[in-house]
C-alpha cells in the first residue's frame, strides 16, 4: 500500500491519481522490437512504409518535414536510448508491422484497459446483448407472475 501524510501528519491511503504509475516506455520499446523481429519487412522497409504513410497523411516528425530514418527507429527500440516513438506514430508503426504488441504494452500502463481484436469486440457485444436479453426475460417473467399469467 502506498501511503502519504496529510497536513496533520497522519498517514492516509493515497488515491489512484496520487500513486506512482509505471513508465510504459521500456515495455513499448520491447514490444516494438518484438514486432519488428516478427515482421516480414526489413527495418528499411518499415521506415519507407512509415514515411510513405506519413506523406499520404500530411504528417511530419517533430513539427518539421523530417522523415523517420532507420537510425531513429533503432533509437525508438533501444532500451537505453532516451528517444521514444511519438504517440501519434505508434498506431502507424503498428499498422506497418501488422502487430498491436506495442499498443498492448502501452495499454497495460492504464488501469483496467485491454486491447482486443475486432472479432473479440463482436463477441463482447454479443455477450452484452445476451445478458440484456436474459435480464429482460427475467423481468418479463416476474411481471407476468405479478399480473397472474
């Protein structure tokens, strides 16, 4: 348990907003490395495709007309490097390497968040609909008993 002291000096439980949150960067870097390793594209091809998509979208890096380079990509995945992929480029990277591992790693740093596939999302929607249907059936049965049916 994380504890803090209020103005009276009495220890109190810190709420979630006051607690230290783990740095997601090492996990994102590791996930990006894994995504690159399992991708059929070379690092140069990944960079070329990211730049192509960025041009198509009218995006730049750091507000300038810079391009993603292999050296920059290497810094983004190097555990000891301070460089981190810009958040807006993370989905683009995931699309290019066809892996959501980095996004999943980032999502784990949030409370009660999980990245799911479209198929799993549809299953979840079905399950919610099924629960609503069952609740409605129980409610209808109760009402029918109340009116003597």
